[in-house]
């Protein structure tokens, strides 16, 4: 720390150049945080709990329905613990139609057993089981619409017509669920399948897909094979996969998010590497005489090497920390406006990765100018003063 004033005075030598270099690093790390948050929102919806879950869908496409009778047959397959099912409802709240949130009819008890990450108070669960038109909604959506327990809501869907005509479905909010993990969506709405199946006009006794909890996650692959064999050559053949693979299949419809993110970040950081490296090289060339003077008064080659690298790291860390800090302030607010990305947040693991990149950027951009400074001969450098 005793050399910090020396490092700081070097940064102030060319103030405009230093500010512009740090600003470019700030922007790079803000972009890094934003892309990590987008990747998290699109690919991070499965937690460790999800390792014990598998998804069963129609072999042709997820938009093809499966018979409700498959549930009992799946429950008899060795290794299966609990079977739940869901169906895409595709509705919207007339009060704010642009706000997207998923709605799905489910079997309440099995659904909560299969997804224990969702937390619902016992009295609200009891009310859900007693109320045929009852629905539970995530904390995020309930706060968005100011829905409270007992609120009557109407959801319009273009996909499902009621048996008596009309596409407006009435529900009563009987529960508000939270989650144990930030990766879990708290925007969705779930209601009772028995009410939905009885009230809809067609496709009676059909569901969209099944979610199964297996007894041993290590045997999830074997259970998946047994399920597909059970329904092989039937009118409704199945395709079974781990929950993570199911989520990734939805994301692949957009594109290879990991490759896109890596490509953009690679281009950005390569550019920043060149900019910062050039700044450090210019700084060393301008201070050739001063570096020689430091050696003349007793600084060793190794000390000069460390000083130049420390200066490079100081620039990188200043820019990186400011960029990451600003991103941590901006992203939560931005996430509230991106309703299509319910799990939009900057993961802690990526924050630490960003800090590591700051240090790595400083070392890479400083090593070559530092080596050049270390090799300077005192006589040659003093001659240039």
C-alpha cells in the first residue's frame, strides 16, 4: 500500500486517457452482467431439486396432448415417486393484457409434492383443495395486480373455450406462493385441473405434459426409458427427458444462448484487452526515464515489474468494480420491466467471475509493458529523459 500514491499519480498523468480507458472497461463489465442476467433468465430455471424430476411429453411435439389415464400407468413404473401434470392455458388478464405470466391447470396435492421449492401456507393449501375455482398465484404477479386472498379474477384465453360458450374463465385467488430459490418463477398462476377439465368444451381427459419425481435421481435415465417403453407403439407415444433438458429445449428455439453470450463477450473483452494494453504500453514509453530513475535509486527489476502490473490491475479493477456495481443497481429495476423474463437477475457466481475477469484483464494487459520496463537498462532510460 505504500506505493499506492505513486500508482495514483501515474494514473492522473494523462487524465483524459485514463478516464476513457476506465469508462470502456465499465461499459464492458456492465454488458457482461447484462448478458449473464439474460442467460440466467433463459437457462437457469432448474435448481438442484430439479435433478430428481423428469418431464413426459408427446413424442411429436409438446403441443400434442396426452391422456389423463397415463398418470395411473406411470405411478406403477418402478422408481417413480409422484406424478403430476400441467397444461398450457395461454391466458391473459384483461386488466393488463401486455403482462405475460403463465397459467396452468394442475392436480394441487401432487403438483406441490413434485415441486417442493414452492412454499404455500397450510391454510391456503387447504382452501385450494376446498375451492373448485380456486387458484394460487406467485408473489410477483400478486403484487403486480394487487391481488389478495379472496380476490375474484377473470382470465381470457384464446385457446380454451368453455362448454357453455365464452373464453373468459373465472377464478378465486385462494393462495399466494413464494419460492425457496431465486431461480424459481413466482409469476405463474395455477388452478385445479378437475374444474378445467369439466368446464372446457373439448379434449376432455387430456393434459399437456407430465412432471414426475423419481425416488433416486441417479436412476432418472432408467425411469425415463421405462416410461417411453410403456407407451411405445400406442396412439400417444411419449418422449421423456430430465427437467433441465426440457427447459433447454424451449430455449433452443431462440438459439444457442451460451454460444451467443460467449461470442459477444469474447469480442468485447478482446477489444478492451487491446485498448487497455495500448494505454499501458504508452504509459510505460512515456515514463522510460522515470523508470530508469527508480532503478537508479535502488528499485529492483522485480519491483518495477510489480509496479507496472499493479498499475494495470488498478485500472482494470476500478473499471470492473464500477461496471459491476452499476449493473447490480440497474438490473433489479430492469428485471421488473422484463415480464417475459421472470428470473432476470445477476447471479452471485457470475459476480465473482466478473471480479476474476477484472484481475485477469489487469494481469494480461500489464504483463508485456511490465516486462519491457523490467528489461530497461538504467543508462539507456536516463539518456531519454
